[in-house]
């Protein structure tokens, strides 16, 4: 891919022209102030998006409400914030991108849809429309080139269009024509305010995926009715109101890419305005969709977050340097579920741009020894080399990657495999980094390198309790099963319902095994402390493959018959099986850390040996932070 690729051809949208066909799709970052105004963190984040090389930068979840809710999302409901909006547009324009912003009603979005659609008075409807129109005008005054009206995912316009929720008997409900009226009047009011001075993009759920909700044919007819009032149609799917649908909005690694493309192709075929599509595209799938004439523009956000220079790299013919997104949903889980600031599992600088100065070569070079070639060590090596330091990585195994190797083996973990390949490639191709494979770090060989700093990334050890048949083929550790170092029987008990155990259970079930998962926590609590959107998808796939659960029990012993489990009352029973697989988590390898803790003045523990919870985010963040502190 290079500058001649079709995604890099300009496109006219309304009266403006985007320099290419890549749009940064809207997503809340929670980096604004609680009043909805700018912060240095938010400005720096927006700047990083604009530098990506994308043709359109769409800022997400911007509230038209007159009163701030206290949630840190951009305020477009008050004229006092036009100055803040102008600063955002200005930052985006520095890099030649079109500045766009997604308009939503936070107040009404949090109200039950049937209440908004059915019980709103005509005066309230007029007020909502006025809020949108006034917000659009503020964006125009501030210098934005586009606005996006969020009419998908069950937002306000979708509430009125919904035959499931809109039970009105006046001109705003009942018939298809009447349910289209709110959207038509809303867009008409916006046009009256802004004319053709800014382009209007309309986000729509082609399919809402709930019984009784809007389906493709009806949504397409609605799009035809409003296309004369918008400049580009943005095709998504699903509803935010239903938790089970969240993975269809924010597709995790278990789901295919480009899930909305088939629907978008219908919109492209039947509308006479440009069509944009969103939904787990990367630059390769975007190029294919545009080249085939399936859509005009492709929107994405997670790829941009993972590598905020990805579009520019592709334009320059350097696609192999792009850091891949693993679709883990760490970013969306933080903002959507935990209501905390945006972060990325593979890009530890994202959202923290103001905490770290630009990474440049230091005037004084240092020698850095990194013990362990897992994800934390590899991140630390990249950053240390970027700072101009000489780096030596000791890895006791024959390959780099550490725990990521196990995490990327399953057929549905291709995103992680791509990241692993990129991570290793970026190390072995770097002349400032020397890798010593099959080399166990000792005090002697580390000191022989004469290091200024030592970073210890020795990882963690699996928790494997002793049972009657611990040393037999009846018992296996999940890591050995996933890496195919050990074989298993037909009937399996998986002990531990974390992501590792459940992903292994899914792999085995897809291979035709009979799998039962046991855990001490209630079934409804499984995944509650992890990345919930991805866990919803994983549990759905497990159910589809016939995996069963037995919760609020612990593994008491393993015998020839199978797994002996015990409930909270002390009652025991045997689950007959061929193999019991242990996935009970890991504990930091503190013994290895202690060996090197005082070997030189500057020593850092990074990754799983330094943090609780073996996540990719913890690994890359600690490796990055340590290298930046050198």
C-alpha cells in the first residue's frame, strides 16, 4: 500500500473535499474537563489523531445539552464553549484533515427510549431539534468542516424512528412516514442554521439486531427519505441499550472484520450520496472496500489509537511498520464500562501525551540490559532504542514473545499474532538492539555488558496446586494445552473462567471436545473485572459451541475418575472427564526479580513480575514507563 492506493484519493463531501477516504470514527475519550471544556490532555490527544494522516477526524460523543452532566465529554450545548471548539478545529486543520464532530444528546440518551419517543410532548420535540440545530451552528462558527448526527445505536433520532419504542399516535409515530418525521425535521432545522457551509454526516444502524427493531430494508428506505438533507451516510449496526449487542458495535478479536460491509454495499448501491462504513476495518480491508466500489469512505478508530501514525505510514509505503490493533477493547472498556480515561493496550503513550515529552535521541547514550523478551521487555527495548540507547535483550527461550506466544495461538487470535509478529520484527530489525536468545540472564553475564540500567521482565509463573494425579496425563496446564505441548482427551474440565481459560475452552470446543468450565465465582460474575464487551462475545461463542459451566465450586482433587469439586456447603461430587486443565492465573516471579534488584543503580521490574494481572496493557505500560524514566 502506498500513496497510489485508492483510499488515498480525495473525495468531495458536500461542498468540502477530504484528502483521502479514511475517517477517524467518533469515540469518547473522557479526556475533557467535567464541564465539557478542553484540557491539555484532550488537545494533545486530538493532535495525535490529526497527525495520523486520516482525511477526516471525527470527535466523539459531544453533548448538545444546555447543562453539563459532569461527564467529561465535549460541550457543544453552550455558546461559552465555542472557543474550546475552535481550538479543536484548529488543531485538526494543522495536519490537513477535515474537522468533524459527533452530536448526541447525553440527557436523552440516558432516558429509556420508549419514554423519549412516546412520551415527549411536541414542545419537547421542538426543543430537542432546536438543541441539535444550535449545536450544529456553534460547530460551524468554531470552524468545523463537518458534523455527524448520531442517528444510530438507539440514539435520539433512532428512538423516534423505532417501531419497537415509538408508540405515538400523532404525526411523529405510528406509520413509517410518521416515524421518519423527527429525523427529517431535525436535519431540516440543522440545514436552515448552517446551510451548505459545513457537511452533514448521518450515522445509522443498518440493523438494530433486536426482535421488533429496525431491519435493513426499512432503514434503507428511511435513509432514502433523508439523503437530500445529508452529505454522507455512515453505516453501523446495533443498539447501545442491549448489553448483549455491544460486541456487534465494538467487534472484539473473536468476531470477523468488516461486519457492516454487506449492509453498507446496499446503501452505496441505492443512495445517491457518498457512503461511509465502520466496523473493525484495518487499512487493508479499507483499501479493498474502496477499490471494489463498495463504499466511498471507511471509518475506524482502534487502528488509529494503536498507531497514531498508521495512515501516514501506509501512504509512505511503510505498512509493515504499523503497530497493529489487537481488538482487545481495552480502550472502549475503560470509557464505556469503567468511565475512566482512554488508554490503549499496545500504545502506552495514547491519552498520556502530556505526561511524556516527545521521544528523541538523548545527548548522552546509555547501555540498557533487558532481562526477558516478553511484551514488557520488547516495549522497553523499542523505547530505549528510540532514545538512542544501546540495548541488549536476554531471552532464555529460543524465541521472543514470552506469554504473547501462548496468547496468540488460537485461530481466532490472528490480531494478537499480527501484533506479536510486528513486535518481534521491530526489535530484530533495530540496529541499536542486540538480542541474545537461549541465554539465561545471570549476574555475571549481565554485569559483563556494563549496563547503566537493568530492566527485569521475567514474567510470572502459573499457579498449579498439587493434586493426587498432578504428575499424570490426567492433569494439564492451560499454557501447555494452548501451545500443543500436551494432548488432551475428549471430555475436559477447565478449571478457571478467566480469559485464558475461556479462550482455551473455546478452542477445544471448536475442535470437537466436550468442555465444562468450573470456577468459584457465580456465573454472572465471570468477566466482570475484565474487558466486559469482549467477554460478552466470548461467552456467546462458548454457548454456541456447547461449553457448559458449573460455578461457585472449587476443585478439591483430581482422581482417575475425574475432577472432584466442592460447593460452598462442603458437598463434593465427581465430574467424570479425560483431562483436567488448570487455568488458575499466575503469580509474579519475585525470586528472579530479587536476583537482579541491586545489580546496578537503576533497576526496574516491568511486566507480569511487577504488576497484578497479566494484561497486555500492564506489560506495555510498565515497559514504556521504565524506558521513559531512564
